[in-house]
C-alpha cells in the first residue's frame, strides 16, 4: 500500500475513533442528567439524606482521566458509567469508615482531598459532610476549578515540588487516593513527609498504594521495594513525576519512618480501595488507637462480562459478584426496563478466585437470560452483601447487535 494512502486510512480511522469517543461521552452526559440514573447512583452511596441528595451534581468533567480510561478499556458507555460511579461510592464508603473510626463524628473535622482529580470522591463527600469543611487540591488547575465550581469546596493549587505546596493551614483528615501509586521513590517519600507535616495534632492521613504483589509476573521488584514505570493513564503529567508504581509494605514502612523520624504506628488495609489498592492510615499522634480500623469493610464488588441483546430479542448477561469481606454474595439484582429479577451466584469462576487469591470466590459467577420484544433495553445490575453494602455492576442501554 502506498504510504500516502496508508496515512489517509490511518487518519480516517483516528477520526472515527474520535467520533466514537464523542458519542460515548455524550451518552454518559445524558445518563448523568437522567433522573433514573441519578437515583440509581445515589442508592449505592450511604450517608446522604434526601435533602442533600437534591444537591447531587452528576456532571463529569470531559477531561476526567478516570472516566476516559474506562471508556478506552470497554468502549461501552454503560460499563464506563457504572465503573466510574461504583469506584466513587466505594471510595466514599472507605473514606467515611476511616473518618468515623478516627474521629467518631466526621462532620466536625477539616478535610483535605489531595490529588483530588476531577472530584470522583468529592461529589459525594461534599454531600455527606458538607463542602464548607472540605479543601481540594490538584496539580491540574482545570480540575480544581471544576471541583470548586461543581461541588462548592475550597480549592488549593498544588505543585510538582512538595516543598512548595503551602496551603497555609493544617487538616484533621487528609485523603490521598491513587497518587502514591503513581510516584517515583523520591517523590513518594517527599510527599509523604509533606502531608504528614500538614496534619493537626489529632490528624490522620489515609493514602492508597498499589502493592508489590500486583506487579505483572515478568517484572521483578527492585531491592528498594518500589517499582516504577514511566507511564500512566494521565498523558497530561510528565512521566518523571507521575507514572505507575508498586510498593512493598517494607518500603512504605521505611518511608513512614523517614517522614516521622519515629516508628509511627500505622494500619494497612489490603485491597481497601476499589478492591485493588491498599490503604495505609497513619496518625499524627502516636498514641491514637487505630485498632477500630481492623473492622474495615470493603463491601460488594463484581462485573458484567457479557451483555448482549441478540437479533431475536434474547438478552444475555453474565458476570461475577462477591465480597472480599465475606467471600460471596448470594445473588445479583437485575433490572430490565423496570422489571426486577434475582439471579443467584453459583457459576464456577476460577479466574476470579485466582485474581484475588481467594478460593471463596471460586463460585462467584452468575448467568441470566430473558426474551424481550424490544430493540433496546435499559439494564441495571447490582450486588449487595448480607449487611446491605451495595455495588453497581452495570447501568445503561443494551441494543440489539
């Protein structure tokens, strides 16, 4: 094929991809504005009463890398929408659990959401504890501008150099999701020390780390205990300061010791953030009792692997649902155009058990089929633990293939 013709074909393919992305984003925008999907999302977010729910802002910034990453991965608006909001509600539940364990009443503390991005957590946290007690900071200026406007929180500019981040105040609770999982060794240590220094005397820092056990099988962990690759889903940040990192507990413990000049007590909560990253909790006061966090709950989790509506109107759904706390959930709830079905989890899923290193998840699979006389079906799939902790596994329109 002549080079000129090949370049033209490549350009047309790229144009089609851009058009497809725009169509998917427009579809998600419509879902975010739809009363049905808004109620659905809020139904999985505890601690928000009806009055606060009325203030719920479902708008997602078009540059939100978390949503764009899901769209690139799945090419499905419903899957990306569900994953985005499911992770958001699980983050919200995790942050509130840590705050309650540390402070009792989380509405009486000053909170910093550091490296807040475009506010996946803040849209819920600003409803459960109120925006007046929340500060948000990110190195992306458009991100802080968006969360300040959309969720009414205070905003602070961040900086590539930890020593130059000076908010002019201290915080009772600092939450940092998915930053340390992207930092090289020197910045990991420097940001940890800087954020601990910004705690009030009663303050608590909670940050997430991608554990070394999640390293791809062919990669070896360096002697330092932290592996860093200069690549990430955020193309807007320089790879020398933001990539992909995996850290052992030994490395984190050493970084905490260097930051505090002491053997500061901490709690590690494995897979506590979106059933993937570990959460580490450290208090400014070494006498603070963090033992209540041992009862931390991860809630339900799962996915819909197969979602199709055939030409003859047969809807087929397959997936898995489980709980890393309890090992299983009995069933998933499936809603199809307003009609609800219960589908038990009993299908063999050795891949799920292997992925989480938990044999209790070996029969976490489920399969559902029904016949419909429609060209498109609105489908929502969810799971709940015996304690009522819910997860949204899928939400969207499935059209005939």
